[in-house]
C-alpha cells in the first residue's frame, strides 16, 4: 500500500473547507461517458454512465445525496479506476440524471434493489471477471447495506466507501444543528426541486404545500421518504436503512474511510466495534478529510481518496491490504 495516512494541504485542515472546496472549485474534464438507459424491474428507468477501456474488471460508483455521475468526486474516481485498469460505471439514482423517474418512488439510503439491478445488468452486459463497488456518503451506506443485509452477487469481490453516515439518525441530528445549516438548506432546496418535478408528472399524488416549514431531514423523511417508500416514519426509515448493524455480516473485503473531522458524521457514524468484529472489513479514520473531501494537489489531479481506492482494488491480497491500512 502507498502512504495511507492523509495529510491535508496547507490551510485545508478544516473539515468544512475540505467539504466545500471540491464542490465549488474542482473540475475533472478528462472523463467521457457513454450513457445507457436501462428499464428497472418495476418498469421505471435508470440512467447509467459507462467509461470503458476494454478491461475485464468493473468498478460501479454510487454517488451521494442529491449527487449524480457528473459530480467531480464521481468523475475523479472514474478517472482513477480507469487509470488503474478498471472499467467504470457511474449510475444515477432515480430522478438524479436530469429527468424525473416515472414512478412516485425515488431513491433513498436503502434502495439496495436498484443497486442489485445495476450489478445484474452490468455483469450480463459485458464479460467482466469481477466487479468492485465504490460508494460515497449515501452511496456508501447503500453499498454497505447491500453487502451486509442482502446476499451480494458472487461477482462482487471488493468494496471501498467514503464518508458514510452509518447511523442515519445520528447523522440527521448533527446535520440539523445550526453549524451545518448551510448544508441542510442546500439539500432541502435541491430535494424541493425533485418534488416539484414529480408534481408535474404525477399530479395529485405528491405536493409541496407548506414545504417551507421543513427545516431538517426528520421533517422531510416523515413527510416524503417514509410514506412514499413504505416506512412508518423517519425513525423507522433510519433504523431499517442504516448500514451500521449489518457491517458484521459483510463477507466481501471492504474498506471504510470516514474522516474524523467530517461535519456530517457524529461519533455514532464510526463503526469501530462493528468493523472490528469482522475480518473482512477495515475502518480507516483519518484525522482530516471532511465530507467527501480528501483534497490533494498533484499533476494527476487525483485526490488521496481516489488513490487509496485504486490501490485497495488492485491488491492481489485484499485481506493483507486491509491490515496494512489498519497499520
């Protein structure tokens, strides 16, 4: 393994700076996607973006809340895995590709059925020998939930996830605090746009009356996520879709990287006990990195997180690689 201790650039030690800088300033222009629209098991659609070099290995990248395949952190990872000898598939969750999906249901932290569908499609689309999963934030939680709660497809051999809100209740509470108001407001504005788009294609089934009263994820999930997707309320949704309780059941070599100064993650989102009880899982907790940050400046325009992912995915002995990351 290369240097597995993250040292932030000068003036980038603050978690908020690490979180905001890539969103505002980072550009990754060297990735060319080929889009494919696939029909889901329930006659909806998913837009998936391929970046292929005729490799026999595929990395499937899952983005974060209100993200998409065009985000810099996704394209940065796609570029890194392509350079490392992997084809890449960056999939957009329902309504995240620029067009609202057909059904009332959308995406959330527990849509393992959609991830499973993408994996199934990919392995039948091309003759890959192995598939790896890479997830960020919500996509990281989704990945771990798929690996621990479901029976993963045998073609999935490794996984790397970053900035994972392993305990959704705890993460939702910290995001509701005044110090994180800038993030919470941004998420709610973007989610409101999704609601308004759904209202146009599904009139009468969903509305935004009084949306301005929603100030946090508890209120949003109580009103939309839970009832639309069959949960009793926000707490029921958070409990059933948090990956933390399922980490001990993961059997695929998995690396979890959560920065200690991540403003989205309270102590409960660092699954020290759960990862420690599973020889297949390693939790790495760099002191710095922010939320989906890990900023680095170099001629390759690759962030520390991307280099870590490729090194782990390319290890012939992932169990040894995990031990080295622990060290």
